[in-house]
C-alpha cells in the first residue's frame, strides 16, 4: 500500500470515528422511549352535558351509542327523572361505569344525603359541584364555599365518596392579591375534596394548569378534556390549540384518574364526541 493510499484510509477512518462519536453523543441527549412516553388514556370518559338534548330525547339509546363509540366512563349532568337503579341498569347493559356526576350547589345544600345515596347506588366516587351562582363569587363567598365542600366531604366520606369542584374561568379572578380558585384549593381538605380541571376554561382565564399541578400535587383526579381554537371558541378535541399530550404527561404529579370529553354547545353532539374520542384514544404521552 503506498503512502497516499494509507493516509487516505487513515483519514477516512478518523472521520468515521469522529462522526460516530458525535452521533453517539447526540443520541445520549435524546431521552429513551419510556413507558411514560407511551401512555394513553385507557378509559375515555364523557361529560353527558354535551349530549343533554340527546339524553332528554332518548336516554337509553344515547348511552348505547356512546358505548358503541368506545366511551367507558359517564359523568352525568342530570338523570332525567330516572331512578338510580334504572340508571345503573342502563350503564351495566352497555358496559359503562359512572365515576362522577355534576350536582348543583343548591342540591348539595338542600339534599346532600339524597345525592350521596343516589351516587352510592350508582357506584360513583365523586359528587362534583359544577359552578357557582353569579351572586356568590366574592372572596368571602369562596371561603364559605370551601367550608361547604369540606362539610359535604365529611358526609360523603362516610359513604365512601368524595366531593369535587369543577372550574370555569371566573374562579381565576383576584381580590386583594388572592386568586379565588386558590382559596378553594388552599382551604379545602385534600382528604375530602378533589378538583376537576376544565382545560378549556383555565385556558380562557389565561392561567397555567401546569403551575397548579405542580403546586397542588394529587388534587386533580378529574379532567374536562375540551379544546379551544385560534379564535377562542370551544372546539372538538384535536381541532384546537391545546396541547393535551403535554398536559396529560403530568399524570403522576397531578393525579389524573378520569378524562371526560366535553363540548358545551356542539352543533351535532354525537359527531362532536366521535371526533373527540378519536383524538383522545390516539394520544400518547
């Protein structure tokens, strides 16, 4: 082998070594594919407020249809005059469960034991207050609501249940440097009260859900999965701008257990939930 050829081979080998070393170094910076990065929502839920018109028209057929779409967990927003035993029969016949229901604050105040008994018969875990009256949103009101949640939570715990609270955007208003939502979080007992984070409404409020997940770990056992488009309108999941995979990846910190798809005012309710479940089932995080 002449000197020119030998030098050429050595130079090429050196370049290959440098390139291989650089490639290995770059690869070391890329996190390996872990189980956490390949998670998905195993049991997609639905907040039935989305289909309130359909439920009013044909309760049984609507639940059968959403079961056919692949939903597994129902969060109720009214029972349309049905008894708990009848609702449970329809759920079981379609392979569905109901972990939670939205129960208005006034019903919790006036008929808490009745709501607890109904929830217990359905096998639910959470009684969730969905909103607050417009004239009960002062800072002092929020302190009273926190005590109501704690008191109701004590009664619910005796039946193996827990209270929950679902946000809109108005809870993120501030009085004297205090965010009203923070009052609810800070003044409720984590053993008695969980929170259902509505990902659309916290986005509308301009608040950061990640900051809440980090500062109140384990409190957010439920999510309302709803999207927001570039014009600020509510959208089917996947047709907006919210990074659901990024949010869901905080499951270990936040404590998510239930993911309820929702759209407050869909044009076609069944088409909307079909679009949304397709997106959620295909998310990996």
